């Protein structure tokens, strides 16, 4: 949808079902840090992705607080195929959702580089015996994003 009176672009993700162990945060507790062209180009280079288009500079940059009164001024429809995180990241990093598969491949290929951190923080209490076991059994190379991938993204943010 589009709202000409609002200036924020955001991507919301919701945990389904909610995890009672996590402290619930209100929408207005989150801050969106829009990327700029330098950020996009740096991540394209790191992940060996083609840069497509520069990010649009948003009002109130570098941070844009969200609240009940601030809603996205537009949304981007993506296929409902379990790759929404990768579509969103592809759009934020390259300026296009068309690079989502290559981005997914780059992230999954880097997961073994973070095996100790990922295994200790996420996989320890699961049925998986290693990062490779997780990648193979969860079909991370081809299907959906799991909590371990989200954890890996935390390590990749710097």
C-alpha cells in the first residue's frame, strides 16, 4: 500500500508463534537504519553480488524511529516461497530482489565459518550435530530461512 503522508520504508518480521522466552518489544522500540550507497556497495563486494541501484535516502536519516503513527509509505510484494528474508536483504543490499538466491547461497556457504558461534548459541539444544548437519537436513541451500540463518546474519552485520 502507499500512504503519501508518511515517509518511512521498513521491513517487519514477526516470530510465529511468539516465543515467550523473548522479551516482547513494541513497534516503536525499533529503529530503522537505512543503508546508503556506500553500505550497499560494500556488502555487494563482500558477498560477491552485483550492485543494481543506490538506496533512496530517507527523511530523518541516519535513523528513522518507528511508531504507531509512522507506517511504511510503500511495500514490495515478493513471492510467498519461504525466502522473504533473502528477498528483503537482497533488496536492501543490491537494490533488487533478483539477487536473493545468490545472496542466500553466499550466506549458507559462510555458515561453516561461524560454526562455533552458531552451534553454541543456537544449535546446541537441537537435534543437529553440526552446522553441516543443519544445512543438509534443513535444506538451507534451497528452501527457507531458519533461526540459525537469522543468527548468522547477526554476525555478518559488521
